[in-house]
C-alpha cells in the first residue's frame, strides 16, 4: 500500500519541471506567452509545434535559456504521454544543446524525465541504472543540484522497492547535501516528509517525530506544512495517540485547501480508523482507497497490499470467511506480482544487456573511426612536419648566412676602425721612443759628452728600445693569437717555477726597486699548460702593477678551486685602483684610462686573449678597494 501511495503522489500530480525549478522574470512577453501555453498544455501535441516556434523566437532574441526550455518542453510532452522511444531519442538532442551552451539545468532535467518514466512504470532496474549514470555525470561536472536530485531519486526508488532502510539513508544524504550547499531550490519540507514516512514504516517513531519537526522548521512555502502534518497524523495513529490524530486530521481536512491528494487523506483516515479499532469504518475507508486506485487506471497488483490489510480488518470483525477470501486474493495478487516483477526484471536485464552490447559496438565503431581519423591526422602531421622542417631548415640556413654576413660586415667595419685606431696609436707610440733613441744617440755620439752622460743616454736609449720591443711583441701576440685556430701546445709546468720566472723578469726590466711577494698555496704544483702563454699573461699583470704601485709592493698569489678544477692567480697592488665602471672596458684594445701614460693599451687585451686560449678568464676584482687586484683563472688539466 505504501508503495502505491508513494507512486501516486509522485506521478499523478507532478507538474512540468519548468514551473517548479525556474523563474522567468525579465523574459520577453512573447516568449513568456509561448512558455505559459506550453507549460499548461504539455500533453497537447500542438506543444511540439509551439516549442519549435519558441526555440526560433528565442534564438532571434539571443535567449539561450529559453531555447533550452523550448527543447525541454518536447521531452516533457513525450514523458507525460508515455512515448518512451521519442523521449529516449530526444534527450541527446537537448543534452547536446545544453552542453554546448552551458545550460546544465536542462541537461540533467531531461535525463531525470527518463529516470522518472522508468520509475513510474515499475522498471526499477533500468531507473537505477540510468540514475547511477546520472549521478556519475553530475559528480564529474560538479553540478550540485543534479547530485542532490540523484540522492532524492535513489531514495524514491529504494522506497518503492521495499528497501526502506536504504531509502532513509539516501533521503538523509539528499537533505544533508542540500543544506550543506545551500540549494534553496529543493523543497526540504517535502523531503523531510518522505523521510518521516519511511521511518514510520520501519517503526522508528522517535526519529520520525524529529524529522517532522525539522521539516516544520524549514518551511519555504506555507502549504508545505500539510504533508508534514499528515505524516504526524499517521505517527500519532501508530503510537496509540488516536485522539490527537483525529483532532489534527480534522484540522487538516478543513485547512489544506486542495494541496493534499484524496488518496493521501484517505490513507490517514484509514490509519486513524485502525488505531481507534473502528474496523467497520476502516473497511469502508479501504474500499474507498481501492476505488481511488482503480479510478486512476492501476491494476490490483499495483496496490495488492491493501487486500492483506482488508483481510486483517475482516478478521478483527470476526468475518473470517471474508478475511479468508481477501487473504486468498492478496496471495493470488502477490504471486502474480512476483511473476510480473520477475518477467519485467528479466526484460530489464535483457534491455541492459542490449544497451551494453550497443555501447560496446558503439565504442568499437568510435575506436575504428578514431583510428582512421588518427591515421589521416598522422599522415597530415607527417606531411606538415616535413614542410615545416624544410621551412625551418631554410630559415635557419638563411638566418645563419645572414648572421655570418652581418658578423663579417661588423668584423670588416671593426677591422677598419681598429686599423685606423691602430695606425694613429702606433704612429704616436713609435714616434716618441724613436725620437728619444735618435736624439739621445746623437748626444751620446757627440765628442764633448763625458762618460757619465754618455752612459745615461745609453740607458735611455735602452729603455726606449725595450719599450719598442714590447710594443712590437704585443702587436705580434695579438695578431698571432687571433689568426691561429690551433690550440696552444701544452706541457708539464711547475706553477711555482713559472711564477718566480715572471717575477724575476719584471724585476730585471724595472728601473726602480720592486717588492714583489709570492704567496703560493702549494710547495710544488705541476700542471699541464703552456708556460709561455701563462708567463706572458702574468708578466703583463705584474708590469701593470709595477707601473702604478707607488711603494713598489706587489703580491702574486694563487689558490686552487678544487670543485671547479681551476687555479686562480691574483696580482695585487696598492695603487690608485680602477673605477668599477671601467672593469670590463679595460680589457679592450687600445684602452688607456690615463691618455697621457705610456703604452698603447694592449697589455690587458693580450691577457684576455691568452686566458681565453688556455680555457680560462681574467677579470678585475671590484670588491678590492685598496688598489687594484686582477684575477687570472686557468683550468687544471
């Protein structure tokens, strides 16, 4: 009986879903007129034409939601007219539009119509199958209203199948999910009413009373109070409070204003009659309830449990013959229902197998189509890749040639500039010592020059000759290092010996006394490198320090950088130092910070070229502020 009443309440008075779930404020008046007509005449076949017109007009007004509503009206029409094939064929059309236009409400609404259809026709296996797919999709989309609807519908299905404990669990899940996510569009009082019914049927009366009170505390519309009060009547009747049940029932009959169905009121009346032991009146109420179900077109197997209740009631009155006939009729209906259910379940399982087979075939066709498409795509990608590769190679070749041409152009321009600078500088630098050599040679050759003066003239000539020799050596070094592609010849070198030779060379050529200190890290350090190039670089750094150190104190040191496998040489003086801004420029050719100082500005350029040839580098230590400190690094081979 409970299942019959549930289905009657769910499906005999259910309105179109649009009226329940949508508000249509700020909708164009013409569109709203079509909407109202379709919603009020959903069973009329003209709805199909009206819905098409509504879809077209909504498209002209760029109202995407109303277009989705128009498509959903057709699904509603097929649902209410029990046209299953049309409903199943139309749902993918609505869902495709809803998915493409981000209208999830209508995507799941039309799907829920198919689930309700299966439930309404007792095809619970198919309903549950679709509902599980519905739930999985809703969770994947994280569309909370559909998840809540799935919980609610699972509760209905388990309740109609007699699994009331499971139904109660799903009703509670639906209520908890709705409250947790503030889904106000769901009617919580109705859900509390359904939960209370299940709890009453399982004789959990205290819990049922609590759920009824919770429902009353969450009323969103005044009329939602009536189903809760009706459940309270049944609860009072079951718990021996028949007087309170009768009083409350009289209030409900006078005030519900048509919101409650006749069947639900008759069910409550029956509960009161049985509680008051008014068995004669209960039999009359039972006959009325059976008649209501027959009027709606349901077969007796739909409400077979009522005949067992009638048999029990006849037995209470002492009419055992009538009780026997009703009980026998109940058993006949039960056996028929079990047979019908088994046959229907087999049919549903066969349908599910067909669906699974079709899904497999569809998946196989999709796989084959994807393979063909993938093969074509791969061929296209391969051809495109070849074209792109050739294009890239051409562009790379062109870019490389352009870079080479640009580099050659820049090199030629730089060479021209350097040539001019070189000629100007070397003319000046050679003229000065040559004039000195010529002039002092004439003075030394003069017959009136004494030996002391002649010796000083010779020293000046020697100094300028040495300067000219160094100038020529620097130019030749730079030319040789730049023009040679052959790596320098390496051999075993004792770093300490090499450093001492450099120190001695600088001391010998200096006109003043120098205090050059050597601070090695190791007593002996054999390394495979070029002693000639290393000595040249260190000598240039020491000569520069000797030129600018006011007190002649210079420190040559080296340390091992083990984790980098390098040696770092440092040459430190206490001269005027070099500005940080010039730290990089001083290694360019012909750069002199003091334009009046002697030299062409090639010494540091020679050091950088030598360091690069040895695989190392040279730089100014800008953190040292008491003079100048240069660091030369070479790899340990």
